C-alpha cells in the first residue's frame, strides 16, 4: 500500500449528502466499500478486492460537477459510468467516502482532470488488468505482476483506480507518486497522503 494514514473508513463521520453538496469539487475522490447486489453476480468480485486491504475499499470514482449537478464518474463494468452522486448515495448510503485533495490544484487543472476521466471511461472495462491485480496478491504469483513506479501508456483498458490515477496525473497531480497508474488500487488512493478522507455520505 502507499503511505497509509491513520484515518480509517469506519472512523469517518456519516454526513448527509445535502449538507456537503455545495462543497464538493471536481476531482474529489470517492472511495467505496462493498455494496453487493444479489441479482448482479459479478459484483461479488468487489469482495475479493476489499479483502486485501484494511479499509476494505473496493472501488474508486471521481466527482465531477456538470451543469450544476454533482456527478459520480467511474470506470466500471456496468454501463452506469456517469451518474448523479445523489442517486448513488440514495442507493448505497454509508458505503461511499469523500476525500479532498491535500495539495493545491487549480480549477483549470481540476477541469482538465475531469475531461481526461470522461475520455478514459469511454474505453472497455479492464478485465485483464483486474486479473493481473488479483494475481499480484497471491503468495506464489506476485512475481507475475510486480509493483512498479513507472507510469506509461498501457494498451490495456483500465480499472477504476487506474482510470482515476491516470486522469489526475495527466492533469499534473499524481495521487500516488510511488506507484504506477497501472498498479494503483482503490485502497492506495484512499490511503494516499495526497488526500484527506473527510466523511461518509448518507
């Protein structure tokens, strides 16, 4: 993991979306814990990701303000890649944490990052990348996909955390400088010292 902080998902206060909506900005980080839906069997894969980190973070997304609404922009296997954040909170209360950027990032760069994110999520979902990340957590196959600090333009479609990291880095704010975008997992973003976890939305 990258530079773990003392704040945990469980220690964050639960805060109504309506109270914080005016303060949410482009590029704020959304971190999810498992929200399994029994009639969508593929969502059980998120539990495999959550099992490998202490905060049980399984998914990452970006906040983007669009025509006066706060949107959740995410790389996901489903077709719901740009959805109103309020709807997500209503469906999954207590499952989504908001983190603010600790460093400075101009409005222009935040806007650029949001544009990059929308472009990135137009790609197919990175099932092959997900498989490699899963293998990297096994005792015998970690050598197959070792950690890397080198960012490069991979030909493989990304997963959620890779999409966020890549969009931010391209805009000039590397969220996990000691990890390549392709090796950045949802928990790495949540625990990065470049973010300040604030609250869990209800």
